[in-house]
C-alpha cells in the first residue's frame, strides 16, 4: 500500500493526505465537540427565553407606571370635583354657609325654605326657595360671592320688586330659587359584584374553580 502511494504523482499524494486530514478532523469534531455544541445551543435557547421574558417584564412595568400615572391623575381630579360637589351629609353645612353669605352681604332673610331633593344625570340637587330684602348694592355683592363659591350652586326663577316702605339697606324685595348640587350616595359607594348564576361554582380571581367548593356529584346510572 505504501509503495502504491509512493508511486502516485505528488499532487495525487497531496489530495489523498488532505482527504485523510479532513476525515480525521470531522471525526474529532463530531466525537469530541458534539456535547459542547449541545450545551452551547441550550444556553443560546435560555438566553433567547430570558430576553423574551425581560421584554415582557419591561412592557408590563411600563404599563404599570402608566396606570399609576392615570390613577394619580384621576384621584386628583376626583379630589377637585369633590370640593365642587359635596356629599349628601355635607349639604347641610353648604346651606348654612349660603345663609351666612347672605348675612355677610347684609341681606335680610325673609324666607329660606328647602324643597325635596331632585336627581338629574346622576347629580343630586337641593333647591331652596329664598326671599330677601336688600338694596341693589348688597344684592349684587351676594351674587358675586355666589359666583365665586367653590361649591356648585345655581340661582334661577329670579324676581325683583321695589319695597313700598324703603330704608337705606331695604329698598328691594328679591325672590329666587337657590339650588345646591351634591353627589348621590350611589355614585360614592362601591358597586356590588354581580351575583353568580344559580348552580355556578365559585371562582377565584384568576378564573380557577374554588378548591373549597365541592365537586358536583354525577347522577347515578
């Protein structure tokens, strides 16, 4: 065999040697590095999986931050609206404040008669029939104070007549309907959860059946 190899021309000997070297390299590559290549592929798969999980976590964190920002904004908006629209238990204090404002404006209160509460578009209203004696300057001061109130108050059905017997602070008789608005108790209380259908098993928040709920028995055949 060796004599035959020596009898070949030099370029054929080179081709044979290269072929033998390639076969030896491939044998060593498959036998020795196959385990290492498997481990490297597994590590690359883990890296890709962790990268995907990190991206999902980043998006979730970003959405949580957005929800927190929206929640803070809505909370601030609610606090601002709460000042304008008091709760039902505060309406008595609001009405007392309106009477105090009338006294500070030097109006002579002749009538202050609250009516029954009304509701429209989810907002409760407390109308009050008001009659006062005053002069034009003091009445204007009172209306200016009403316009600057933080509470939502409206004045309607305005009527103005001259008094027969007039004095410095009593030249006009005014009648109007003063309405103070407040939030309904239903809007302030949390909404109750919808009742489950009869026979439906209790469910946990994640949609899984409650483990404390006994499994339904199969009818005997």
